[in-house]
């Protein structure tokens, strides 16, 4: 990385991935290092905040050092330090924020605060040279399901969000009901490949004709009742089900969730006259979601362009943090050393 490139070191610790990356000019990825904690949380069926925080503390500086080494840059080559400071697990965010502030002070570099959700959308725009705006941006992850009106990388208006369980959280909980491994998203998708998505008519919660908010608690409960009975007094029938029956449940559940996500996105796109649809977040790696959303974009009048985050950047990563930070760097939107983590954002 030579010349006048703007090199930004990005840091991400919002949940259970410790990540660092060096990105030049918002799009040239010099390095991306991620220390996953999936194995640590697997036996609990979800992320345990205290375990996540301890793992971040152990991994943060080795991950940063490796990212710098892979990018072949030293501190003098770095123009700014960017960190996701919201939203997320506060006890996890504080590790990344502390590391970023320390490096900013020690290296005398500007500090840039990044909203983790906005950064997910940057992953979808990473390689696009001719972004057609306005765009509807859909973020689907373990903790969030949101729709935004995207006027630019720095101008995002929230159109709707989840009022209870996020889509990714519902995937994890249903996977647990079906005795499938954690994390639930990939497990549900794998099981669903062999199932009939029309086998069971699970509910689609649309929350009214004009609503752009999401609710996935009802479908999770519907799966629970289907497997354990309405009175919840019986044992989980999954233990005696065939693989085919479990596959049908997984496929029907997945189809219902995707149906809601796509229909809400279509509703938002029609409302703002969107030319482009952006898709990011961990659940954006789901092939059925990607395919169905593409079909919706192709059949729209006029057709819309779909930009999806590459699969390696769907889950939490620091490339998206450093990439979005470039736009804030150009706009001189810097934070100071009083920066604090926020659980919501």
C-alpha cells in the first residue's frame, strides 16, 4: 500500500468475533483477520457476554498485529483508527473501543466511531462503482433486522426494525428446538435443502398493511407448538421425528421468514422509489434469501439492482468498519477519546 491511499485500521468486537482489518480508500482490502468464538458458545446455544468479553481481551491485540502484518503496514502508514462502538454487547464493545482509543492516543491518529449496523450495509457497497440511489437497505443478523432508506453511505434513515426477535435469533431458537447445531442459521439452511417449504403453513407476521417493522417471535412459537403441542405439556416430538420431518419443518420455517423479509423489502422499495436493494448481515449468507430477493428485484417494475455483501463479509468483520470509516474520514467526522460503547444505536 503505497502512495496517497488513505489506510484505515478497523476494529470490530460488537458480539462474538474479534476482528481487525486494514482497508485503503474504502475499498481496497489489505487484510481481514477474524478470531471466531463459535466453539466457545456452541454448548450454550447462544453468545454468553462474559465469555465473549474475555475472549476479546485475549485476542484483540494479536488480531490487530496480524492484520497490520498481513497488510504490510506499520503505524506510520495508518491514517485513522476506526471502531464499531454501537450497537452490540456493551461488555464486548468496550474491549474494541478501549483498544482503538489506546492506539489513537499512542499513534496520534484520528479516531472514527462506526455504527455496526451501518457498516454491514457498507459490505454490500464495497465493490460497487456506480451505486444507484436511493436504495433500500436490509440488514438481517442475529441481533437485528432493519430496513433503511440509504441516500449515501453516511445518510441512512431507519424505516423499520424488529419489535421482538430478530430473524437470526429466530433461526437460532428454532434450530435449538429442532436439536440442530449452533449457530442456527447454517444448520436450518442445511436441513431445509432436503425439506418441503410448503409442508407446514407457518404464520407470516406482516404487522399491518403499511408497517415496515418485523416480528419473528410468533413463528418461533408456532414451531415450538408444532413440536411440543399447544399446551407444552408433551415432550418435544423432534426426538422421535425422521430426518425428513425435521427437514420439512426447517424448510417451512425458513420459507416463512424469507417471505416476510422479501415482502417487507419490496414494500419499502415501492414506498421510497428505490433503484437499488442492499442486503447485509449474517443471515444475508442464506442462499434462499439471496435467490428470492434477486427474483423480487428482477420482477419489479422497473427492475431493481441487488447488491449483496460477499459471504466472507456477511458475518461480523472489520473490513466493513474500515470501509465505512473512509467516508467519515473524508467528511472529517472524527470522535474524541471520550468515546464510549453503546448497547443500542
